[in-house]
C-alpha cells in the first residue's frame, strides 16, 4: 500500500493545532509511527538564502532510503527542495515522501520512478487534505540499457560503472560523489544511469541521496552525492578512507570492468558472472605542482626521505577561476590546516635546498667515500618505485630519462654497468581529444537549444542549462539573435547586450527595443549565461503580459566561438496530429495549436501541405489524380489536388480539394480551410454552378438528385401550361392588330381623331393602334421568359438525371478519401536561408 506525506511550512497543518513546519498532505489512515518516521526524513540545508541571486541553484534532494516500522519494511522515495518564502517571509522547503512496500517496487528501480512526470509533488496549493491509499501510478516499464550520457558530461562515462560495482560489494559499502553546483539539476539522472547497470532485483537494494547532508539515526545511505564546497565535500576529501568519486577533479579514465564497459557502450557484457567485482580503487587527485626529478646520469643517488608526509593538494579541473558563491556559505577558517600546509611547504624548500647544495660541483670535490654498506641498486630502485606508487605522483612527474653510463662518473660509490636497471617510465594517462567549441551543439543537441518552459509562474522551471561550449575564455564566445525583424515587425527587435560579471560569468541580456522609442533602455526578455563551459538561459523573474517574449522562440541564436559558428533553434516545433478529411461535416477548418501572439508576422509565415494516402496509380475508379509539387503557401494562397471525371475520356474536372492558408473568421486566428470544388454536386442550386462547399456533399446526394428531378418535372408541367396560354394570347393579339390595320371603316381623316378612338374602343377594346402594339410586345416578352424557364428546367432535369450516376461515383470517392487520405503540414518562416519550423504534424506521420 503506497502511502505519502507532504511536509512544509504552513499557517495550519493537517493535524489540529499544528503550524510552522508540519504535514499538510497525508494518506488517509496512515499509522502515526510511519508518519513521524517520514517527517524525520525532511531535513534540508539551503545552500543559498531565499533573497540570494543564486537561490535558484539550491539543489533538489531526491533520495531512496529504507527502514522498518512495525515489522514492515518500507522503501521511501523522496523529493526535498527549496520552496521560496513561507507565510512568514522566511526560507521554506517542501518535502514529499512516498513509502512503498517490497511488493510494490517498480522493476525499473527507484531513480527511474522518481523521474516519472507527476510522481513527485513539487509545489503545494495551500490546501491541506488526505489522499487515498495507492493513489500513485507506479511504472511497470523495463527500459533498455543505454549509454551513460549524463556522466559523460562531467567525466569518463565508465565511472558510472565504478559506482554500480560498488553496490555489488555489499550493503555496507558507501560511496561519496562530489558534484559541482552547476550539475545540481542532473544528479538524479546520474543515479538513474548507474542503477540501470545493475540487475532489476538489486536496484532496490541501493539507497541514495542526491544532496546528502545528514540522516536520522538508524537510516543508512550508500550513494551519497554531496555538493562541492559543502562541509561534507571537504570532509570527504580529507578522509583517505572515504571511497570518493570527485566530479570536480580530473578523474581520468575509469578502471576497466564489465559494468564500466557497459556504461560506455550501453550494452551488457555477456561475460559477467556472479563473482564479486574487484575492489574499486579511486586514485586521489594529482598534485598541481611538479616534482623536480634527479639527473639520471648520477649513479646511486640517495633520495631524501621527508620528515613527515605532506598530503598532495587537490586539483579541481572543473572549477571556475574564482570560487562560486556557494563556497562563501560553507567556508570556515581552519588555522590548524593552514599551519600544517605552511610547515610542510617550508620543510619541502629546506629539503630541496639541501639536495641542491650537496649536488653542487664544489661540494663533490671535498666529499669523502661513505664506508657504510649500501643496499643493492635493484633493491633501492624497488623502494623508490613503491614510494612513487604510494604517493601517486608519477602522473605529474616529468618523463624520466633512462639511466645511461657515463665515461667519467664522479660519484661517491661506483656501480657496475651490469647492475644498472632502467628506471621505469610513469604510466601515461590517455588524454581524450580536445572537443571542438560547438561539438555538443551539433552532436548532442542537433542545433536545437530548447529554452525553458514559459508560463505565468516564474520559478525554477524558467531556467535551464542549454549546452556546453568549449572555449578557453568566455570572451571567445559571442551570441546574436537572428530574425527578430520577422517575428516582431513595426521597428521592434531583440537586441543582445553583453557584460562580464566579477566571478568571470559572461552574460548576454536579450532586450526588446523599439526604433522610435524615446528611451532605448528596452524591456528585458531573458538572459544567456556562460559559466566555464556551460551555457544556460533564464527568463526574467518579473515580466508583464504585454512584454511576453514568446516570439523569441521563433528566432535563431547564432553562436560564434573560436572561429566556429552555428545557427541554433530556440525551441522544438509544436507537434500536432495529421488532418483527416470529413465530408459529412461543414467546411473543414483547422486552427493552428498556438496563440496568435506567439506566431511571427503573417507576411513572413509560410506553410507546406502534404497529401498522403493517394497511390501513384490513383484510387479505385479514379486513376487521373493530379497532385502538384509541394510548394510553400503564403497567407490567402491555395493548394489544389484535382481529380478527373471517370465517366469521360477527356480530363474533365470532377472534383478539386482546395487547401487554403487563411485567417479563420470565427476565431480570428490563422489556420487551414479545406473545401471541395466539383462539377455536378451543387444540387441545391438550380443555377447549375460548378462550385460547392463540403456542407453540400452529404450522403443523401443521390436522393436529393431524385427529389430535384421530380420537382423539376412538376415545375416543367406548370410552365408548359402557362406557356400554352401565353402562346395563344400572343397569336390572338397578333391577328387582332393585323385585322385593325386592314379595317377600311376606321376614320382616318384630319379632325377625326376622336371618332377613330371611339371606333377602336367599341370594336377592338383599344384606344389606338399603338396601344395594341405595346400590349402585344409585352405579351411576347412574357412568352420569351416562359420559354427560357422551360429550357432551364429541361436542362436541370438532364443535369440531375446525369448526377444520379455522378453522385454514386462521388460518394465512393469521398469514402476512399476519408479512409485513405491524411493531410500533413509544416508552418515555418525563413531566417537567413534557414527554415525555422514552428508547427508540424507529429513525427510518426510520413516523412517528406
């Protein structure tokens, strides 16, 4: 039964009357002794105060510890970290503990489980509550073995195998790992990679802490990751009995072993057996000073023995030129150590001066032969070699010259040539080739330096380590932002302003400026930092919505480092699903899955549409399908796929799929609109247009055709009746006008106008011949309109009759398109010849 508690500072805890540091979330029905034991694991030491500028570097302590309560053994997975300020304004922490019984342990191991998204509670919503038992989703994955890439960032990846082998030596074998402050975000990955080298059954036997300080009595921890500069790190370096892996020193190549090889290659060694591996021997750091080697031409030289051993100084090859701010928090004056080091240095100078004095030519002339017996030369050489091995100074000693006889040696004791034994050369540590300045940018990150997530709550998530840049001096690196004029416009741009901090950190502030602004101070968008070889980025702690820097993600970052240059993306494309056609709905419109404020200017946006699922020989019954080349579209441009009529021999237009990149009216954002254009589909419009939208292409198309045929026949019958009547009327009026014009009795003389009108009205019901002709002309026009309507309806009848067959074909085509065709697309802009993709369909879709 997995159970949990969350422990932090609160004005009111879960228990009545509790306040301050207390439990705010707990599993319903948890035993009191178990809850108290979990609370005792909540200790945390802040490396930086809450108001310190380096507070975001406070490490998170992920741990796996084991204890027994009430006869039940528990494995406890914990996350303890800085939580900013509490309700009183003081430094706060948040601890989340999950207790698992042995039967609940996921096979992949404790570190892998802690890495699963959503498993650890990282922030408290100020609501105290109880949770249900077994409310955690435990992973059942069996992840494959991979190379230990997180270790390779700090040392030879084989040291992960050394750490794993220490777990096979026994439960009481502890190992200390010192890591630099900049590695604080990757310590859990270091543990996970080392644990994956062990068999699944043994992973839960290893206890660890990624930020070890102290533990309650009765709780042990095997793998203790301690922060460089902390008291635990200094104590580990002073104690020769501590098994130590110091990631702040030059560790060199890890001693060979089966797990060491697996850590480097990501493959299990089949020759591994159940025998315990050999004891791990971690060499102490190499002294930074060089030991002066005696001239090899002098025979039988006595090597002076120091009066007291002097521990060699520790070389920290990965430290910054000056101590990081962390050491200021932990450093304490140690007079006794300084006194011991000072005495040792004085003694060393005295011994060197005495040796030089004895070897001076003037002194050799007055030197007497020593009569005391000397050990054989081979024995003396053996003693010297043992001493060199013990002190581990051979890695820093100059290459020793082989002994050679001289013609006239002037020595205190002569040694026969036959007894000369060449002094062995010190072992040479194979040095890895120096990396190119931007090697990690290209090989590891593939030219994409993902900026941290951008959200409303500014916190640790808005800072991230991007990559490593291998330069000897931070001044050898320059950064610049490309493409800001395309993503911002209106005279606004992103400007880089560089400065160097006192501790040697190079900073580049990204400022948003406006050309016509009165003040050129601008708005801080974010900051790039180069500390040593590590390049990082952070968003500002305080920013307003109007200064939201989302469009920086669409720009390119140009890095120039020691005659090397690279243009890098600052975000991965937003992945979305391919588009499926649906002809039973209205016109298909697909909104881009991103806010319009994030997108660059519309004039610079481009899109490429890919139609997948139509074979080279077409679809069944529709072989003539023309898919044009994939060209980029700009706003309000179209891409067409044309399908010809299968009932005609010539390539007659039957259906076009039209894809438009446009601004969608209903949402006022950008997207893709898909509509169909086809001949013989718009059955709802008797004007016989050859255009329709998808809303007209319903499954009742054939029935609509039949219905319109019946309606057309009914309308035709009515029009033919009216046409017959109108034809008779026009015929009668034509004959009447002809008869009037031939009537001899009509008064036609001057002054008889009134008599003529009376006669015409009495006999023909008209006032004049012109009036009769006007009526005839009006009726003739009505007759023409009726004939036109008749012709239209006759054509409509033929149209709908033909479309019964065409509709059947069209429905078959729609069915094939819906089942087979998907639409992929890429939305991008071009910056200095580089294609910066902003949105694309998922990687699982077909590659183009």
